[in-house]
């Protein structure tokens, strides 16, 4: 190696350093998110601190399953259970893409086997079983695997003598599984009835969106129906209903606040207050005894009145 080669290498090294100093840095595209409600840009750390609620307008953005369960359980600690395995593509369905390929894409995207996660842990010191939907997995649609998940959650609740909480976020039944997906409406309803037969609390937390066959089955059977602000809750879509009845629907139709006014849900609770509200409700439903010691009071009889 001569002096000319050394000089060229020195120039090349110097050029690389200068390029590294002035070249634009790669900025992740998920640092800022646009609020669907008001259009404001929100820094991702501010959004995490507010539990995915816009600090400008209060719009409740969707929350991941892990964060949702961590928000509800004591110290964010919970244990997932393994769900029964089911046939991936029982009908060998294919439209523009094979259903089996869609499942592979959804599993690769979410890291989950299907659209439901069942976990158990403590909430306010009480044993609780929770079944939470993952909307990122094919829109949280309900197929055989989701039905098995609800059944497993109900059986675990009965086994542990624990309340059952279901948190749906779904577009309805999964069309790629046809009649088999619709059968899950009946299966999940029967599973919920088994929980109620044991006089265990069954709470449903309705999140955005809860529609289709999910809302037409277990999602509307809760002892207490809680909804997040602004959540869309209904069966058919608003446009389908308008085209069927040929009338303009009221403002805010199928939103949580509208359903509260018309008696379809029991309460609308902001996300920051959900855990405390859940614990209060569960403690009231689970502890059915008297709040304090019973005190016997003397009762005046006709004989004692006559003697006076």
C-alpha cells in the first residue's frame, strides 16, 4: 500500500463522516398521530399517557389488547390462557384471496392466533376473567376460534367462581366461515347463560365498534352494559338502515351516548375511569351480603300500646 492509496482512503473516510453529519435522519412515521375526531396531531408519548384519548377533544382512539388488559388488572398483571385449536379454513373459502392466506397475514401483523385473547388475574383484589377482542385481527370478526374463546372464558369463570368481563371490538361474524360463524352466536349465548346460572357477574365493556353478530348475541346480554364515549354500537350499518327504511337517521345514531339516552346501555364511562368503575360494580355484584351488621329494632305491639 503506497502513499496514494492511503490518501484516497483518508478522503473516502472523511467524506463518509461528512455525509453522516449532514444527511437527513430517518424519522419514524408513527411519532405523531392525527386524531380522527378533531384532526389535531398528537405526539405518541402524550397519547400513551392519556390511554389513547385525545387531549384536545376527548375522542377515544382504539386501544391494543395488551394495553387494555394492563389498564384494568391490578398492577397491569394478568395471565393469558391457551385457547382450543380449531380448523383454520373449514370451508376452503376463497374470494380475491384465499382465506388461509388472510389468516397468515393477520397472524403475522398482530402476532396473535385469532381475534380474541382470554386472560385472568385480579381486579381490585378480586379474581376476574376477561375476554378481549383484537380489532386489528380481521376487524375483530367472530369465527369458530372466537366462539371457542368466549366458551373457554365462561368455563374458566365458573371454575374460578369469578366474574366474567367481555370487551368486544368487532365488525360482526366472519363471512369466510359462513354458517359456522353464525353458529357462534348461539354457542356464546349458552356459555354466558352458564355464568349467570352460577350467579356470577357478567359485565360487557362495549368499545368501538361493536356491531353485527357480536352485538346480536353475547355483547348485549351483560348484567351491566358499559360503553366507552363515542363507541359505535349496533347491528347493521347506518347506511344500510337508511337505505332500507328510506329515512334520515337521527344525529349520533348508534353512538354510545345515543344508546344511553334510549336505555340500551347502562352507563358511558371515560377510559380513565373504567378501572375504578369496574371494581366498584364488581364489588357490589360479587359481595351480595349486607354492608354492615344488622341491628334488631324493638317493634311496638298492640298489647304494649294498650298497657301504655
